[in-house]
C-alpha cells in the first residue's frame, strides 16, 4: 500500500497582518452620498483600510429625514467587517449627526459594531476646532434654514460662539454634490467675519476639500471642512498620527 505524503504548506506561516495593518476604519454614509468616498481615499495614509456602508434616506435633506436615520445606523454598522477587526466607525453626515445627537449616534453605532470606537462627523468637527483652540466660528453650509438653526444651536451648546451662519438653501443631496469648488470658496469667504477665529464649511457632500488649503491661505485663519475634520478625527482615534500637507493647518500641524 502506497502512503501519500501531504505537500500542503504550514498555514501558520501563510498569514501576515494583511494590507491594512495600521488601522481599519468604517463609515456609515447616506444612501445619497457621492463625495465622501473620494475625499476619504484622497486623505487615506498607506496601510489604513477604509470601509463604507450606507443607510437609507430619500434625496431630501431635512430635519425630518435626518432624524429618521437614527433607526438605520445599527443595522448599517453591523454590515462592516463582521470579524470584529474594525478599529473606528463613524456616521459620516454632519447635519445628520447634529440632528440625531452625538450620544444617540454613538450608541447606535456601538450596537452594530461593538468592538470599534464610535464617532460622528460633527464630533470630528468639534474635536478639530478644539485642537485648533478656536472659540468663535463662521459657518457656511448648503442647507435649508431649519438645519442651519439646529447647527448654530448645537455648536453654541458645545461652547462655540457663532459669528455668522448662512446656507445655500439646498434640499437635495444630488444638488449639494454639484456645487462648484470655486463657488464654495467664494461663498464661504463671504460668510466669514473678521471676529471669527476660524471658518467652518459644513457638509460632507460639498467638494470643500478641493479648496480648503487655498482658502485658508487667503483668509489667514484656519478653515475646517467636514470631510477633512472627519478623516483627521478617525485617524487620530485609530492612533494614526500622520501629518498631511495641502489640506489646511489641521492635518499639517495637529
């Protein structure tokens, strides 16, 4: 009888830490989102994995539609890396996270991804402003007035003075993603005030990342935009301290 000897390799020697050994970060997006993924890949350092899922919402960004997102977050989060290897998870919507509230967002994300550090886009913005030692801000948005009022109240309650807030009165996410970067820069500059320590361009759908560094140099003060602040925040929470040039003082100096 002939005995066959296995030529299979020792699988204990077959594995390494994978392509994303430094960190794995998940993002829960709106179903309508068309800007954030590109921005995240633009800012992603080597060795960091980024993973996306979406929560249902109509192409209508109102207080009512955003509030309903709370019921979708846990299920969406649960679809990301069920092996439990996700390090950080973020609800990637500025207006949604302030309408729902950070505590509620984090609680729902923790239900779906209990092993990951949970955060939200508005959390990232507030953390970034504090890192820059900002006290007073001007805020430019694409939103309806009902959302602008909620944003001003939310940020004021978080300890920031709002010197001015103005929006473009857009309801559809599919319109927000089409606003030209040069128009965003001009509009945001018109919202800025001399007594503001920083300018914040709110909304992940806007292509503000394209102009944040140039506008910051023009105004001579820090400019924060949603996707820049969010990616900075999730990277720092994951222990990634890389400095990135070309996207404002936040990534360059903090």
